[in-house]
């Protein structure tokens, strides 16, 4: 039984953060094997920052008057 495919593990930790201390020795071994074999890497999508997305190229900040800009005084 692989750690990733274990329904029991999912039900045990669904919605909770998992710590190594929460795992049995067998579960720790399964986890280590899954890491070493690359099984976990296949399940993690690479992170693409939103600002590098093509759609983000259209985003711009509105122009504001600077607090340091002075306006000419009239006499």
C-alpha cells in the first residue's frame, strides 16, 4: 500500500496539517520511499507567480499625484 493512495491516511488527516510525529514508523517509511522515488514530485504542480502570467501584462497602477509635487501659486 503506497502512502499516496491510502484512503485511510486521507481520512485520518483530511483538512489537517500533518507532522512527522503524527505518522507511524511504517507511514514514515512509506513517505520516505514516496519522496525518494519521485512519486510526490509528480503530484505537485510547479508554482507560476501570477505576475508572470500573460494576463498580468495588462495590469497597471493608476497614476496618482505625488505628495511631493508642488502646484504653482498664483499671485
